[in-house]
């Protein structure tokens, strides 16, 4: 999806309340395997306000989907386990609830649109059975009322002749139709929050646009908040109010969508921006820039900053000490030592964090100049 045709929804972003709808604090989800411990989500913190669309971006393997599954406590165990942190939703820590209490929340107050509808939908049940199951699980309705509600939902998500198509099995529908069914299931009980995991993956651009319009209309109609997980920055530019960038299970940058696209701070975010295809670059015959290397294995993460093996600006400190989320600008934290001299943390907190650590470079510009000669 090209950024040239996207619009910026941040001007209409909701005002943050004192208590966010979802508040994730220092979440840690590890996988314990024969190869070792994979820290898929390691100390992730963020929040989602009422009516807000928050984008969660990063390459495959950065922990986005595991974060969403952890919120709903759907991590397969073994080998996965949530080992730390808190997930507050409507004043309750979801990690402290019983399984029965979580079942009353999943699909009812928090819904999830899974990444691949062909595997998320049960192939041996008709579409109507799967949508009706969600409704009857959480609402006291009879079979006829559930069927009427299913027809209404399928019509809302743009499935033609819903009374007929609801009798289909998933394999009898196209990818776009299956994704619409997944959205209908997510909206069945009018949840407060939807976790959308790559809702436009493997769809052509026309169907992508239709699915995004559908999600936008549904959110505006029901005032539902949305955590949108994707690697497509075009989708983020079109849908999100605020963006969280993840890398190797950590948040490396967070900003409003306007700030992220106009002033990306982290070298990883800058690399993602440079890799976006654009009409102007194509017309000038310019090659797309790519981030060198690949995301490191979670079983063999480098010491220090986890991006140091791919970063063009890495210097000595990056290889020995992992940065925390620095606050060079209000509301725009970034996990990078290049901004250490602009951190707005209280002096005593900085001293505590950096006690015994190597001295940083004098300025961000110095590191970047030296990187240009490498």
C-alpha cells in the first residue's frame, strides 16, 4: 500500500483519559525449549485509550503477535509462559484472573482478528455455526435470535446474500470473504477492544482497502478501540493515531503517527521508512534501501543494543550496554544511545541507570558522521 494515497487520522485522535482502556506494564513472555529460552516479549509497556487506534509495527519475529496473544492469555504452554508484568483492562489485571473469568472476556470484551483466517476458522463447521457460537457463548439468546444476529453481522461486513453464504464452509469462500467473517466474529458482541493481527495479509490491494474501510467504519460505529498489528507502514499511516515500534521483543520507539512519519528517531524506524516504495523514487529510478542483515535469533541475541549488528550508527557503548527508553522529546520515547545527551529524565534517575557504564559519544551527529565513513 503506497503512502501517497493514505490519510492521517491523528488529527481526530481521542483525548487520553486518566485511566487507559488497556494498560500493559513490563510484559514478559518467554518460550522454554530444548534450544534455550526465547524472550519473545521482554519488558513491553504501552497503553490503548478509549476509541484509539494504536499501531504495533516491526518485522516478523519481533514479538507483535505474541504480545497480542499474551494479552488474551492464549500463549501455548508448554513451551510458552507469561513470566512477568501486568495487563490492566477496565481496572482488572488480566494476568491475575481465573481461566473462567478470562473466557468471559475473550470474544466478549476483547476480540481478536487472527492473522490467517483459513487456519483460524474451523474447516469442518459452516460459517453460521462459528459466528453463532460466539454470540451464544456470551449472550442469552435462542438459536433463532443468534441466526438473525449472524445474518445482520455478515451483512454489516459486506458479504452479499448473507442468508445463503452463511451456509458455506470456509474453503468455499475467498480470502477476502474469510477475513470479513473473522471481522464479523470479532464484532459479534460489540467488544471494547479489538486486537487485529495482520488483518490485510495476503490480500490484494483492492481487498486490503475494503477491509481497512470496514474496520474503520466498524470502529467509528461502535466506538471500539483497536490494536492494529502489521508490518505495512501504509496501513499504519492510514489507520493509526499512535504507533509502537517493536524489535526483538522490545519497544524501541513510540510516537504519534505524524511524528513517526515526519521525525523517526530510532535507526530501525528510519530504515523501515526508507524501505517504503514511493512514486517519486520509482520515477527517479532510485533503488529501495533495505536494512542490512536480518532480525537476530531470540536464542542468540547480541549483547548491548539488540539492533547493533544492523545499525549504521552503532558505536562502542551500543555493543556493551542495552539502552532504556530515552525521552529526547515529550511523548516520543526511543531506545537508542544516540539520544542520550537529550534525555529529559531526572538527573538522579539518569545517574542510577548509568552508574559504572561507559561514557557516551559527545553527540548524535558525531556517531552519524563516523558511520558515514565506515
